[in-house]
C-alpha cells in the first residue's frame, strides 16, 4: 500500500467515516471483505436509498447485488476510491452535506445530480456510470419553478390589531 493510500485509510479511521461505513454495512447485512489499497468492500447492499449501484462511506465501498460479483469493474472501483479520498479531504462525514449541496447545484444546472457535481466530476463521471449532461441557463429554470410554485406574498386584509 502506498503512503497516500495509508494516509487516506488513517484519516478516514480518525474522522470516523470508515467506522460509520462499517456500521451501515453491518446494519444492512452486507458481506464485508478486504479490498485493494486499504478499501473495504461491502457487497449485497439492499436498502432503497441511495439509488446508486455503488457508493462509498469512508473507506467502505457498497455494492448492490447486481454489482456484487467476484471482482468489481476497475473503473468503478477507481471512481469509488476517489470518493474515499474525498471523505478524507472533507474531514469525514462533512463530505455528505457537501456532496448533497453539489448534487443540488448539478440538478439545478443540468437536471441531473451528477453532471456538474464537483465530487462526481473529480471522480470521473463516466467511470461512475454517469453521462455528462449539458448545462442550462438558470433564469428560465428558476422562473419555471416559480410559476409552478409561486412564493406567497403577504396580503393586506385591512385588519389591524
């Protein structure tokens, strides 16, 4: 194992994200196995959320049954390994709200939670099984949403208290 892989492993142990991943794996009945480069593979993840075929918590990479074969695809493993490194850079579980903010921005800009998500782009969109969708102008998107859900404005009823 290289020094940077060992550093990621230690950081994710200290910041408790790997422990959280192991807790989730145990709670959901995943098969746990040692993976390459200090990663832990949690196979046969069955709960509905998240909808991804694979996802990462700390150094633990979760795979749905359809992807739980003997050896994960090299590109997908590399993609998820990058997310493990991103957990270390974000000091652990703060990665999650940062990821969801990035997914929201991407959803607003492209209609897709991955295309403009800085974390997914940093992990190679295509390796994670994502397509890059074109950006759209924000003002028409915001205007359309406001038309569907108008903001309530105070009305004067003439009543005084």
